[in-house]
């Protein structure tokens, strides 16, 4: 079955006709060619595919494109760009919060949602808040520092 | 995942009609069990009936008697709801321990309860609190709802619309999470209610169950020591690569003691 989905991605209206079994992450990567969002496990565990759906972090591999009718989606490309990094992107760079970078877009999208919804940010809140994002390189210390750093900038 | 027909009805009646007309239909709530199952081809329904377009299935209501939570209310909404945190804090805490932040933003209480996953958290809370599962046609007591592994008292096409929780005097939930998935290897929910002490256990057996031995012991003496000497039959426990049946039987006692300690 084919479905027609109208949604808003990074502030731009988009209409896509796709098979009903298309996931949101496939729509983003394959149809819209926004390849900053990654697919790690495709089993809703690793969090590399995390995007914001109506402002909240979700695993885009476990959402159907059809479920996003009328939704606002923000991907890593919508957060900032090379010349104008979001404070979270800047902090990951400053604090060396990545090595291979594969998990980074998902980490950043989760971390931004975390800072938006938690009234106080500390190491424990960050570590628990990022439980849905797996990094196999860094051991998380610099990721935690990056989120702490960004949270201060985002609140100023 | 295989292809399917996608429907987005605007009412409960329409959803049920679509279900009954489908060859092999299934309701879609948050999709955080269904979609992974379809990817693994453990499920291959012909029709997905997305409930997200139906108004009135989401939200928390408390008018001073029972706490009512709509079936499509996400785990995060329950975990962060000031009403739930004030009326039944243990239920909000249970919801905050499910999966991870992204999963909690999508997964729903109705989906979790209707799925009756042996390792899901909500069945322990629903059973421990003596809740009622309200459907499109009746209300089912939690004691009669969870009938087996992924099996419930729901009939073909019957749709959970909300869960009604009586307010307990006090309640606590403690679980031993699987370190990777955070599903409950064993989770124990203990509630002191007007009708007595209720102890419900998830993760250990094919579906959530009440432990009569613990309830009796805690009724006569609500203390950690009262649980000494109680043992659960490992023959009735699940066994898998995460935990043997004997280990799960042991964990039931350990988690129950921790839950009692939280209530003292």
C-alpha cells in the first residue's frame, strides 16, 4: 500500500508518497537525502537515528513515516550548520565528545531534548537521560562534559 | 517488514470496524513493540490501525476517586505527570524506569498492557494496584486480565481505552533491570490498599502474577523479615540467557524485600 504523507522537516513543508512500511528514518535518509541521521541497530536500541518529532526525541527507525502526518520533524541538519553550530554541536566539538562520530547526531538530538525538559542538569541526569544512545568509542566521559557545557550556554 | 495496509480512524467505533474488516488486523499505539516485531517478521499483520487520530484516548484524569489514564498516554507523560506523581508516585516511578527517554516518548500504557510482555513493567503496576482495564465494551479487573505470555482476556478486536487505578494507601515498585534492554528481569510492585496488601511480580513468569504467600506474610507482619523463608517455585519461572529460573525465583524475594523497605 502507498501512503501520502505531508509533514514539516527542518522548517520546510514536505509531501512524500511512499510504501506504508517506510520508516521515518528511511524517509529522512533515502527520500529527503538528509543523511546526517544514522541507522545503527535498526532495532530501537542504539539511538543513532534519534530526531525530534513534535519537539521530542524519538528513534526514527521505530516510527512509520505514515505516523508523521502533519508532524514537525527536526533532524541534525535542522539544528545548525557548519557556519552556525548549535551550542550542543559546538560543545561536542570543544569537549571532544566523539571519536568516530557515528552516534553523534543521535546523541546531540537526545541531549538537546534532555536539556529542554530537565530543570536541573548534572552528571547523573545526563547519564540517565542518554541511556537510549549507545557510543562504542568514547566511554561517555567527554559526552557528559559536552552536554554539561552546552546546557550552561543554552540557558544563558 | 512486510508491506501492510495503513489506516488512521478518527473514532473507536471506526477502528473496530476496520479491525473486523481486515484479514489480519492489529492496532498501532506507540508501535515500540509492534514495529520491531514486524521488522523481525515475528508479526506480519495485513492491516495496521493507527489509534493516534482518535481523540480522548490520551491523558490523565483524577477527580478524587480513581486515577484514570488514557490508553494512548505515553510512558513519559505518566512519569512526569504532576497528578500521577502526587496520587500514585510509585506508578510514575515505574513509568520512568521503562526503556529509555526516546522509548518513553512513544510507548503507551495501553499498548504495554494489551501486549502482556512477560518482562514489561506496567503489568506489575496494573495488577499490584488492582486496576481495571476499560475497553470499548467492558471493564476487566486486572486479576482476570493477564492470562499468559503475550496473552490477555481481551477478545478479538477489543480495544483498551483507559486504565482505572484506585488510589492505594502506599505503593512501591522495585525492579532488577536487564542492563541492556532495561526490561524487568524481575520487577515487584507492592501496594497497601483498602482491600489489603497486594504483591504483583513481572519478568519472572510467563505473565505478571500475584504472590499469595508474600501477601499473607506481609498482611500479618509488614516487614522485610516476614519474607524470610518464602520461596517461589522455580518450575514456574522463565529461564533464558539473561537469568535462570532459579535466579529469577531468588530475585523475586530480593526485589520484594527492597520494595517493602521503601514502604517502611
